[in-house]
């Protein structure tokens, strides 16, 4: 569980807040899976929307709440929790409602490993997103904003020196230096997803959901990843069981409403992916050119 120590929190006013407060961004995959989990759990929460497109997560005020500057961030009765999977687990344990985590020891062990794998693939999801969601001019971070991000916030998480922000800063610096996401990054990301999706497809050939006991937070976490890469052009139909599971959950209101983009953003993404295809650089075209 990633719970901040009071010394990590520089925006001290939130330490006095009561109730359940979620800082999130509409288009953030991690925010989306957290909001879906809250809906499935049936908890009520106060929304604090942070527009990462306007660098609102890089401000001194927000960095004082989350030293990593990432979405989502939870404040519950003055305690600050970060990292989406940890937030979901915390809320599942802290509130009444349908259980999203299993009680069976074997399923708990599998879920822990699988959730870690899903989290470890976050930078792969980001690479595909920043290549195919919109033109590079819309996706790059201003160097001055990255400078602010690097300088603000505490250097600790949970009272321990934290190196996560260094990884984030490097991602943004490299993207700016390369003027976007390179083909090599796309190949690397896709190569990471293929064996994972094969394993999930096989598992879903034996069970309706990813756990034999039924629907869980594991389905939510992996579904968001599958949703994002599918919308960016990954050929998910290669994995028939996974694709059927994906379509089934997309039909649920709790899922669909959290991932429906504003019409203008949907049009931008559609036009950008069409331009990539015309240039021979769509995700599928890169995959096929490299035997993937």
C-alpha cells in the first residue's frame, strides 16, 4: 500500500479533509479504472478533476499532495494514498459493498502477481498512447513544465527516498528530444503485450472472468489496459477469448461511461490514426513490418 507519510504531504490543508476525495483526470487510464472500481464497489466520493493537459498536476499545490504528480490520488479523512491499484485495494478493504478482491489464498497470490504485471506495463501503455492518441504536438510536455515538475514536491514517498519521479522526468525529456515516441518504443511495447494477452486469452478460455471465483478488480485493471491499446489500434481480435471478455465488459454502463471521450477528442484521435495509417506507421503496420 502506498500511503504517504505526513512529511511527504506539503499541501498541509488536505490533512484536515474529511470524507473520500479523488483527484483524477478524465482520460487517464489509471483514473478510469479507479472510477470504475468505485462504481462497482458502490462508494460515494468527492471529485477533484485535475487537467493534466494544462499541467495542473505539475503545480506546487498538487505536487504537495502527490510527490510523483500522478493520477489518481486519494485523500480519505486526511490520509493520502497514491497509485491506482493500491487505492482500489484500500477502498475495497475500508468500505462495505461487493468484494473486489478474492479471499482464496491461491487466487490472492495470482491476483497480486497479475496486478503487479499490469502496473509494470504502464509505461508501455503510455508509449502507445502518446504515439497514437493524438498528434505529437498535442502530447509533448513543455520543457519549462517538466522543469517545474522536477523541482516541486517532496523527495520522499512513505517517508522513504523515492525514485519514481526520475523515471517520469526521463520519459518526458526523451519524448521531447525524439519529437515523440519512436518505432523502437512501439515494437518494445507491443512485444511486451503479446505474451501477456496470450496468457489472459487462455485463462479466459476456462473462466468467464480472470478469476475462477468471478468478477474482481483484476478484471477492471486489465480491461482498462485492453481498452486503451485496442482503441489505439492493437489487433485484440487476435485473442478471441480476451476480445469477447473485453466486449462484454464494455457493454456495462459502469465501464462505458468512464471511457467515453468527448466528441472532439474522439475526432482528433480518429483523424490522427488515419494519418498514421496513410503514412504506413499505424500500430498494426509497424507490427507486421517487424513480424509481430
